C-alpha cells in the first residue's frame, strides 16, 4: 500500500465506454410524462469497460483490512473467521422468494424451527424469534417484550426504568429510550462487576428490567450474577441479557440458568456471518415461557401437517421486520451449529478465552491492566501507564504492521482503553506476532509514534470532521 489516493470511478470515466450492451427497446415508449418529470440531462454515471470496473473494485478491496487478510482483534465486535462452508449452505437457499407459500418452503421453515430450538438450548430460553436484523434491533424487540409483559400485568405505568451498568454498550441505553423507558445508570464495582450495593439502592417498584452483558465489555464474567438476578427479580423487574459476548460461554454457562428472562444474540458475532462492511446480520431474541406470548409475529411453529407461520397471536408485539428476518444469516448460523455440534461450540469458547488470556499475560507487565483476574474472550488494557503513549498511537502503529487495531476508547470507563479480542481461530504465531508488535510500540519514541500510519492512503484525519463531513467522492 502507498499513500497515493485511488481515483474514483467517476474520475476514470470516459464518455461512451461501456461494459454491457442493452438490447434495443422492443416495447412502445410511454408518452405523457410532464416536462418537469423528465431529466434535462442523462444521469452522471461513470462510463467504464468491464475490466476497468473489475480492476477498480479489486484495487479498493486491497485497501481494506479484513479477517481474510490478517489479524483483526476488534474487541466486542468479534471479527472471527467464518468457515466458507456456511456461505455455501446459505447460497443453496438463494432462490427462495419471501412471498412463497409456506407449503412450498417447508425445508426453510424446518431450518428456522430447528435453529430456534438450538439457540434456545445454547441460551437456556424457552422460545425464540429469528426476526430482528441485528443486536440493537434485538434489544429493541426484547425491551418491547418486557414492556408488553408489564403492561399485561398492569404494571407498565409504574415500571418506567431500565437499569444499565456504566460499562454497557451504547446501544443498551439507546434501545431503552427507543422502547419508551428511562435509563438509570448502575456503577461498576472496583472488580469490574456490577456494584451490588448501588444496585440494591436503585432496584425498586419502578424497575422494568436490568440490561446486562455477561461477560461484560471489560471481558469479565460477573460472578455475582445470581445475586443480581435475585435483587432485580425481588423488585419485580426482569433481566435482559445482551448476548454480544456469548462467544466466551457457549456450552459452559446458559444465561437462562443464571436468571435471565430475555436474551438477544448477534449471529454475525457468534454464529458465522461476516460483518464489518455493513452487511446483513441477525439478532434473534429468546425469552422464558412467561414472555413467549408477546413474541413478534409470524412465529414458526410445527403442526401435525408440517411447519407453518403463525400470526394468530393476540398478545404479540406485532411485526418487527419485513418477511421473516435475514434468513440467509440464519442458514449460516444453522450450518455452523450443526458442523461444530455442542462439543465444538464449547471448544470454540474455550479457545477464545485461552487466546485472550495468553495475550493478556504477555502484555500485562508492559501495559496497565486494571483487573487482576482471568479474562474471558476479550480484555481491556490501557496505555495510560506509559508516559506520552496514547491508544491512538498504538492503533496507528499496528495498522502499519498489517494488524487491525483492537477497539480503542471503549469501554468509556477505562482511559486510553484498548479492547482486545483475538477469537478462537488464530494460531499461536499470530498471537505472538501481535504481542511483539504491541511490546515494540510501547517502547518507541514519541516522534516515531506520531508519524504512524505511513502505509495508508490517508494518515490521521480529523476524526470528527471525517465522520460528520465524509469526503466520499474525489
Ligand atoms: C455489538 C454489540 C451490540 C450491538 O449489536 P449490533 O448487532 O451491532 O446492533 C450490543 N451490545 C454489545 C455488547 C455489542 O458488542
């Protein structure tokens, strides 16, 4: 890679050049459009030959960093390697039409039904919907279930508050507000878990639910989860499980067994759908039996004559997604679960946890790691103990070494945070190369650090300006 900026496809356009010939019009031209409905000039589309288009996009992909080109330890996002076999399985269903009659797509409905059962088994839930399109959408759906539940019990007017720990992902409070609740922040204890005393003081007759990620965004498993559940349930509230970190505990701990009533999963983090480019994801939501009547419609059910889509559910919160969710993502998850089996899922979690602990131990004498206990599938370090070194410097230095930076400046409660998630599929040499790059960067002089990155088309842009006023066309 070099500093040069690629020309846009508009800049390499030549009038009249084309990659395909459209057949001549063989239907009558429709007359009668008003002049103001007509274009004054043809649309300003780039005109390129096929090979130019292919080269343009191939050049762009080479400027991107993905799991297929190198290590991608982006904490909380779980950029894990997704076996190609699952992509192939999704492609087998590529011809299905979402409006097809349920009788003609029995195989697809069978798959949805089995996947729901498998996800219930992994999470310890009684019922599951596959419809939500992503984790945040799952949160909204789950909170709507909680709302419907309290309304059904005549308690909604009183239960207005959702408790959210200060270590939570930003989507948690955002979803709570979108679902019509007020957010109350719960502080963390010195060991990184929920502050039990504070929770005691905050949980009460106005509590609708507590949203918790366990292990949390510090990569720590909250061992007081049963006490937490007792406090919240004791106050009449429900427990919502943010499943983005399920990677650490598959086949080991089930959220449903530790007191959670509602969970969402991020199939694109845990069950083999690539993400990061904004492609479709899926955020299935599971719940305990007492919340099942409120699940969104349609629900895939098994009847005596086969599988069916049931929309006759008077207590349902209604539809949350067009058709049946992102079905292709569900196929990948199903293929992943079947190919690994229960034992394989557990091994994936164990390897993810082992890899994170290995890196943490190699870096702990150099970087600050606030919590002195084993981590789960990810951990948070800080550069604050090294004078003059920022998380940004380390991130930019890693880019020049061909490594995607860990998540930086999150969670917000750790200054100069770097959140490292190696995932289960990396070889020891890759983990070692990352550790060596991290150790090397910690000892470099400030002038050298300030000059990173040198291998990317742009150096260090003004991040606010780049986000607010992106320059997308050259
Ligand atoms: C990623 C993430 C979410 C949101 O999930 P999306 O699928 O990106 O909408 C919520 N909580 C945590 C802890 C996450 O890491």
